[in-house]
C-alpha cells in the first residue's frame, strides 16, 4: 500500500507563496503518475498539476500556469507544489494523488487579505 501525507498548507495573503509537500511511504513513487488536486468549498475536486507516469511530462490547469510548479524527488519519495502569486481563488484543500487510487488526507490553503 502507498500512503501519502501532505503538508505545507496555511494562510497567505494574495500575491504570496506556499510550497506544498507530499510524502510517500509504503512503496516507491517511481512509475506512478502523481499530482495535486484542489477542492474548493462547495466544488468538486479538480486536477491542478501532475506528472505523467509514461514520459514524465507535466500538466498544469490553465488557472495556475506560470504560477505553480510541480516537482518530485524520487530519492526522497516526495512530490512538491510551489505556488507563487497566489490568488483568493486558489483557496481550497489540496490533495496529493497517485493514480489511480491513492489519496492523501489533504492540506488546507487559504488565500485572503
């Protein structure tokens, strides 16, 4: 079994930055497509950014392109999401997900003044 634990969320003012971390245990993340989803209050969970397992290419939702950067450290079994120029609409619970069935518990990100 693969366990995922997110950290790094918090409150930040608009324009600020946060770095989310996803720590994996139980097995290696090598070979997994892995990424980040966001769920805003009253909305469905949506994909924000991810690595494609086949070629390592990255995906970013249009709303975060140029502001967010996903990275991974296979040696540490970690995935990160650097979030810059944060906006109030980035508020939500951020989940780490390894396809197709592993989810973390989520970390809250709140962007407000």
